[in-house]
């Protein structure tokens, strides 16, 4: 779980640094990560990490086509 938490923290940190607003797709998040020098295997990996954190309420998953992810206020 520790590795997943670090991945989640990296994602959250980059999105805060980029001042990203609104729900984003996993692909959009992956692009922001890459722009900030963070390496992730794929958009699927980003979605997996964020989906797991949605279970605890840290992330809201908007089930649309494609899925979008938004950090909840309490995760900041």
C-alpha cells in the first residue's frame, strides 16, 4: 500500500502544482505528470491508483465516457 500512497501523493502534488481545475481524464493527468517530469506506466495505472483512493473518498470518479477524476476537498 505504501507504493500506491506515494503514487497518489505524486499525482496530487503535480495537479496542485499545475493548478489543475475540474475533473480530468486519466490521459490528461498522465500528460500533466509527464510535463512535470513524473513517470507513470500508463493512463491505466493513473486510473487504477485514483480508483483505489476513490474508495476512501479522496477522489471522486465521474463515470462518464471517458471517466474523469477529481480530488475531494479533504485530500488537500
